[in-house]
């Protein structure tokens, strides 16, 4: 008879909900007699995970964005920790959201509950001493990327490289024709996909340089079509306000969702740093990556922390090489973006696409199943 299990789990945002749903499904395929509870998004709840709070309450980013919600976040953390100490699960899994989840994991581990952090914080990039806090809070880290595993191994902190769920989910071959048909575009169109981020703070600081770059590119390539997908109406409204102010004459093709169709249809992509760069890589698309923090946030981070990285976009971090152009803070200008995007739109990039194919194949390890096996081994044997 398969042993019944209770697993505590907390996901902090949309991407964590996707990872959590994949993990729940994979664990249930091995052991159907498992109950999940914690904080979950719609995908996880659809698989039977009981959520004590709305996941959206945790989806806060940035020093000043967190402050107004800090009291509520601390209350949620306290209640979840107490709940799991009073009702110990066989294991607790924090999915991403490290600023919240590591603070839940540490007291649970101290209470004798096994803890897993699924998705490593960017500890290899800045605040490297956090590795010791992670070690104190977790029995195991599940890493999506190979260079993360190497960093944990150097510090002798238990870590299991599982590959990336997006690499498993997205096809190796891209159906650009089908994507264009679905968006009303033809195979002869020149197409730029513009993705200014999924958070309001990103749209506010990235829209202006991105729109100005699109305006300049349209002058250089009059037949250019510019598609802009949005995660929700609020982001669309914010971007539209900038577009109407900066370039009311420019006709953007605005999409509700459909970010993957937009990326597949594109000849080149201009996007914010984050998981979307990995998706663009898996779609074998030339891209330019830009990111900008609010000036005060950047000043505080630059004052108190050291950033020890040569690159910040995931394709470049994976390759440990400047595969795609990156622009950060003051270097993120429309002119810089156009200089790199124009050749991507006009010339074949077969060598880059071939490199992306190899990287895609190397990350295809059936991540959800790898993560499920590591979690169940930790429960059963205390090791991964």
C-alpha cells in the first residue's frame, strides 16, 4: 500500500503556480495518495491543492512596493508557519518567492520539518552570503539551471538540478507560420514582438524606451509590424497610455495574452529581463533584453549590495557569454535598442538559432518528474 502523504506548498506568483501544478501532477502520478495545502494559484487549486490565502497577496516586487503590504505579508507568514508547526507536513516546498518562502522554511526546518526551495534565488549574482541562510532554511534546493547547481556544490549545500519545465513544455521546432496565421500576419511580414514586462513597475519604466525604439524602427523599416501581448487589461491600459502620449501615429497590434504566439511569430523580440527571455530562447528567436529599476531602488541596491555578474539575461547566463544584447539602467536607450534590433529584423541569424537549439535540448530533463522524485526521496530517505 502506498503511504499517504501531506505536503505543504507555497507559490508566490504566476510562474510559481505553473511550476507547482507540474510538480503536484508529477508527484500524484507516483503516489496518488497525497494531499497538498498552503498558498496556491488557480492551476494548483485545480489539481486539489487547498489554499489558505490568495496567491496574489504574495506577488509583490521591489523595496518600496513591499512596504505598504509588509504588515499583511508578515501576518500571512506567521499564520502559515504556525499552521504547519501545529500540523506538520511530510515536507514543505517553497516555490520561488525566496524573500517570503525562506522565512517560512527556516522555522519549519528548526521544528524538524523537511523543507525544499524549488527555484534557487539569484544568490550566485548578488548577496552571495545568502547561501548560508538558504542552507539554514532548507534541506534541499531544486535548481532549474545548471550553473546554479555548480554554485551550491561549491558551498556544499544540497541541490538537485532538475532542468527547466519550459524546456520540456515548448517544442524544439517552432511553428512560425501557424503563429502568424493565428495573429493575422503573413509570412512576408517583418515582425517585432515587444514585451515590456508582466508587472506594473516594469511597464512604467520600460514602456518609454521600448516605444521610442519601435518608432525609430518603423521609420527605418516601414513594413514592420509590432505585436505587443499583455498579461492583463491593467498592463494594456498602462502601455496604451504611454503609446498615446509618445507616438499616437504608431499602430501597435495589441494582444490579450498570446505572448507565446507573438514570440513565435516574430523575427526579433524586445523584452524585459526574466523568464520570458528563456521562452524567447526556446522559440529560437533573436532578442534584445532591457531592464531598468526605479532610480531610488537602483541607488539603494547599488549602495548596499555588490552585483558580481557579467550578464543578467538568462540566455547569456546559461552560455556564460554575450549571446544576446543586454541594456541596463542608463544604457537602456531607444538608440541602443534600435542599433541591435535592426540587423536582427533584416538578416538571418542561423548561428544564434542553432546555439539556442542546443541549449534547449540540454535543459530538457522532464523537470517536474525530476523534482517530484527528488522530493519523494527526501521524504523517504532524507536525501535527494
